[in-house]
C-alpha cells in the first residue's frame, strides 16, 4: 500500500512539472538574431506632465488678501465625518450624529456685542465668516456623502462655485444631517445652506458680495434613559431601551436666516507691470509622428529608420541672421499688482439676521418636568432675536504676489473701524429692545 501511494505521488509530480514547463517560452536553438529579441510594444509609454488644474485657492470676504489652498480631504479625512471629531479638541455629545455638544477643553469664544448664548449646535451650522469664495478658472464641485447604519442615517455635504461673465461668481455651500438616533425619540435633522454672489470690477478695485445664510437645527428630546424601568427584556438593543419622554412630542428647534452685503474698495490704483511671458511648457510627442510598427521585430526593427522634421521651424529673415522674437511674449502685459505691495482698502458690511430658539412639549409629563410644568396644556420656550448691523472698516495689508503659482501671500494685516448693532429681542410673553 505505501509503495502504490509513493508511485502515485511521483506520477503526479511529473505531470505537474510538464504543465509548468509548458507555460514558459522554450529557448530557440536557431542562431537568427531576429528571433532572440523580444517583441516591443508599439504603444509609446510617456509620462503625462500636464499641469494639475485642481490647484486653486479660496478666501473670505472680510480679508480677501489672505488666500488658502484648497485641500481634498477625501483620502486623509474621510473617516472623521462627525463634526465633533474634526476639531482640535474633541467635543462631548450623546453619541448621536447631530446632537447637542459641549467642548471637553475650554476654548475662549471670540465675540463682540450682545449674544443670546445658545451654542450647543454651533458645529453643525456654517456661519457667514466661514463661507468661502474661490479663485478658479473652471467650475468646481465637491460632494461628500456618508451612509449610516440605516438608509435614513445620512450626512451630505456639497460645494459648488462657477464663474460667469461680467466678473460674477456663484458660490454654494450645503450640509444636511439626517439621523434617527440609537435610542427612541432621538431624531436629528440639521441643515445648513449658504449661497452667494461675488462681483468684481474689471480693474479689481471694487468687490461686492451678497450672501444668504440659512441654518436649521431640529432635535427630538427623550429625556434620557428611564433607569427605573430597565430589565432583561428591554435591554437587548438600544431601540428597545425605555426613555423618560416616550410621547414623541418634545422638540427643540433653532433657526437662523440672514442676508449679508459686503463691499470692498481698493484705495490705490493697480499698476500695469510689463512682464515677459513665461516659457511655454515642454511639447509632447506629436500624435502624427510615425510610431514603430508592431510588425517589425528583430533585424527589421533594428534596421528600420524613421525620418521626421518639424514643419513649424521658424526660418530667419533674409535681412537678419537672428530668429525673430515672439510678438506675443514681448507685448504681454497684464493688470497685476506689484510683487510686494501694501494695499489699503475701505470696507462696508451690512447684515440683517433673524434667529429663533424654541422648545415645545405638547403633552408634558408632570413626573419629569415637576415645577417647570406651568401649564397643563403644554410647554413652550421661545426667543426671537432680530439683528441689524453695519460695519465700516479701513484695513491695510502687505501682499506678496507669486507669479509662478498666481497666488497671494499676506505678510501682515491691520484693521480699524466702527460697528453699530441693533437687536430686537422677543422672549415670550415680553418684548425687549436692546
């Protein structure tokens, strides 16, 4: 029995050896040099050195001279889709995407004037100061989509910018969070939508911006886990865990609508700098250039000769021994600022904003609200803030214009101005003007 098994293994090994040898080209014993050379691919392998057209910058209207390079975070930051995890220090939340948050590390808030004080949803809102305009040559679109545990759990982000004629650009920023929550009555729907128009004059001395801002936050409140009613039958999944507010009627809503007008006037005139156009990029191989025939191999390929000449060669003039210069390069003038230059600009910013903060409960539970249940018909807490603001500023900054990349770099920035804010605050059932 062992001898038969040994012969069977040896026979299988021999068959495998023949099959393996059949996959390799056998060496040719003929002495022809043409047959010893491998066939060459007739498709040319060239490296595409075309400049990347995705390289562009963006800026904010309150400081146009400071530009930021746009970075695509699709590869390096796609796993951090939660805004509470995208900050320098993490924020604490209930674990539900879109829920209220609080910073773990105290951070001083830069603000001026009157403030209502509700900031538990700020990371899901896009303020006017963070709405960007882009220096682009082609239309730009950015889309991000995150799918949650179910089809109802989604996070969508969209950016769009496009230039039109007469110095007009359209810019759009959209964010939408839909999350049902892990526990009962924990739904979150947050929407941020901003759209703006940018106009600049032909000489780049005057810029005007008109921006519409809309931020909406809608939250369901469940009051937390009802620990008194926990047992082995309702702790199998988060959706079956009892909560203290099971009526599905407690809601929190924050809305913000605003319109902004921003004007910038450059006080000094731009100088025309006569500069020689940069050298043209290296030419790629002409597609009409005769390639090597794939049928030529060996000696035929070695002996084949290809002759070509450029039909666009510039011939020297009979009256001059030198090749004439390019008239386009010699007369290339563009209305661009000096490399190092200090700008002085006058700005005016006007805005009208309406903010509403509301909590409502149509069927309040006396065991939960206790003394806060002042009306058995329902609970309601509402604040409305209407704000009118005008700002006049004069700023100066030193800008370095990098001609090779056509970008700006700001060295310093100084600004002085005056601001007037008027608030009309309504807190039911009283009216107060600040």
